[in-house]
C-alpha cells in the first residue's frame, strides 16, 4: 500500500510515519520508483505497536526505540526483555540517595520480596522519595506500604498473563512483557484516578460530576 | 541569587530555567540591571516542584504547566485540583470505543466503585484496552480485575494521606494531590518493576542479576 493508505489505516500521519522510519522504529518501505514507496501489513502492525507505546503509554521516541529493539530480537532472553521493558521508566538525572534506596528496599522486604540491586525500578522508586524530601513532603512516603501491596497484586496478574503465553514462543512472550509493562502502567494510572474519585466520593460525599 | 547559583542549587541548567520562565512554569526573576536578574528561595522551591513533575513524574512541559496552574490557585476547589492532576495522564488522540469504556466500567463496578463518566481515568484506561485489541492481544485484558483491586489499595493510601493534611489549608492539600498523583504514578511503576522481578524469581527461579 502507499503511505497515504498506511496513514489512514494506522491513524498515524504520513509525516510521523516518515519520522519513525528515519528514527529506526519502523523498517523502511520498499521503494518502487521515484518518490514512491510501498508498505505492507507488517508496517501497519508495527505502527499499531508504536502508537501504543508512544501515544497511550506516554513513552518518548527514544524510550520506544529501546523497548522495540528488545521485542524484535528473537535471541533476546526473557529476563533481558523484562529488563528493557523496565528501562522504559523515566529516569532522574541525579542518582537516588542511599537513604531512599534503603527505604524502598526495607518496604519491599517487609512484604517478602526478593530485592535485586540492578532492577531499574529501585532507583526510579527511590528517586520519587528523594523528590518528596526535596519538596519538604516526607509525609507522602506514608503511602509506601500500601503501594508495595498494590504493586504485588499487579505483578501477580502480570506474571499470570506472561505464564499463560510461554508456549506461544519467545516472540509472543516478549511482546506480552513489552506491551503489558508499558501499557499496564497507563492502565493502572487510569484506574487509580477512577479509584481516587470513587474513594473521595465515599469519604467526603458528592464530587463534581454525576455518577454514570 | 543569580541564575548561576539557582542552577547549582536546583540542579536545573540555566538554559532550562530560562525556558521554564518563558513557558510560564516559573515566575520571572527580578531584573536588577542590564542582563542581570535576581531569583529568590521561592524560585528554588518552584524548580524542585517542576523537576519532580517533569524528570521524575515523566510529564511533558505542557502537562506540567496545567498541573502547576491548578496547584497555584488558592480558590481552586479540591475536587477540581484532583481533576487537573488527573488530567496529567497521557491522552490518546482517538476517543476510546464504547466497548472498552463499558469493560472498564463493569470491572470497576464489580469492585463496588462509583464510576464517574467525566473522570479522565476512564478514557485513559479504556484506550489501553483498545490498544490491546488493535495489537491482537485482547488476552492482556485478563489483568483487569487484579489491576482494579490494586488501584483501590493505592487510592485508599492516597486518600489517607490527603485526609491527614486537610487542616493544613487548601494550598497544602492541593500540593499533596498534585505531587502525590503525578509522582505516585512513578513510584508505583518503579515498585511494579521490582515486584515483577521478585515474582518472576519466585516462579521461575534465579533471574539475571544477584539479589542484594
């Protein structure tokens, strides 16, 4: 198909398609003549994946490229794919303090978790506690035990889903991990907003907006 | 203080400080002469908040500006501040399908939630289910009930924290909501990665990387 048809079917503009190809997220099309390029169904499928990561998952183009590179490599071990999907987390430019790393580690161990030093979630979570402190809002860290319990429930649901598809081959398992991790964050953030509104309504009475 | 001192103390480059001021996130400094501007402690505190939202929370500059505008307005009703912090979610350019909105609504009601039509979390969560479907991975929606239970635990911890600070005045309550919501997503995403690694280790045995 021509780029105009690919744009219509994918919902991604022709300019963005060219940009993703230049940036290495999308394989180049097949040049069939001067200023004319053919694209296939594999380009359409790929654009669905790119849109998911960037528009719905909120990843930067650079983060999406890293995540896609891991999902593409059939030789990529499962553990590493998990690691690269995990690297899609926003990263603070400053390393977290030892105090916050310890605070997260303690909260995780209190819930019985095995804590891995090289897990990118550890500095990401510790960086949040550092920001609470910089803002003079150490009190917000009181949410930590509740968040740890919630994260455990989410991870169990994630692993159930991954386990179910282990026999579908490594490519599907990689896609499950990559898509499920990035989009799962967006799903959880959306549900959290809904739960806050519901819980606020339960505790404080009617909130603006009518129940559906 | 001069911009160079402000940059050192905040960890934000002088170029970024100027950009944030131009974009309306940071109030302008006090011009004391040609090419010389003075900044105060309030600019430092504000830069800590901006860094939190953008670097650690992963918000775009435009999203951070909206969230800060809500936190700044002392007349802003609590419910609206919650609404604007909620609007920090990534937004799909396509409205979600009625089918996915219903699927999220049903899962939330099954957990006893009050569902508000105008909550931005609802289309954000539904957009994720639409992306699962576009990718041919409807099976990933099997995580929904687990995520709903987890979101409820998180929201209860959030509301406990907000409730504790209601008597500190509306400005503090607004800051709690704004900072807690945006950074809370990042904290939860980090803990989720740690929980996945721990759960994967428990189910499948040793993973790359040694326990600390």
